[in-house]
């Protein structure tokens, strides 16, 4: 969301698929009357997705809405929560190096949602999501917590 807002503020496209020169060249040739239809946005994208069956029908007709981060999965999906817990609390994970093992243990193992005011960590699911992404990235690129 931050990148999207910052890039829009200066009229810069930051979404990778739309940075492709071929996509931009095609987009510039599309007459404006074809871009919006009866108040609907992204008509060309929706039609292409429908023609090539890139998205399910229920997604094609859905109105635009903001995408929240998947931190809510930590609390909504037991299987995802177990997956995340196993990665975040693994021995040698970044959670230990960053000194957040206690907070994440409280969250995953004791169901604690956050520390009361005035402690800095208030929303554990959001922190857990970020730690999960960090750990998955570190594993993918061979960056070990003990080397950081």
C-alpha cells in the first residue's frame, strides 16, 4: 500500500506487470472510450482475464477493494497459524536474533494478542506476519540469523 500510494503521488507505475514495455505500448494504443464502461473500472484487464480465463468469474465482477495484509490468517486459519508458528519459532530463526521470541511464544503458544499499553508491541499477528516473511525470505536467499 505504501509503495502504491507513493508511486501514485508522483505518477509513477510500480506494479511489475505494468512496467513491461510491451504492455505499456499496447495500453497507450487503447482508445479512452474502451477503458471505462458504464462506470466500471479496469475494463480491459477484466475482459482479458475473462477471455483467457485468468480469474474465477466471482472475482471478475467483484468491485475493487483494498487488500489487507494476510496477518489476519494467523488468527483465522489454524493450519496457517501452525505453519507460521513452526517457522517463526524454529531454533535459530530471526525471531531469536531480534529478541522477539518471548513475544511470539506468548502469541502462538498462549494466545496473547498483544501487550497492554504502553508496551511497543500491540498487535502480534501483524508482527508475526512480518517475521514470517523475513524468515521465508532469509531461507530463500540463504541469509542466516546468526550471520546478520
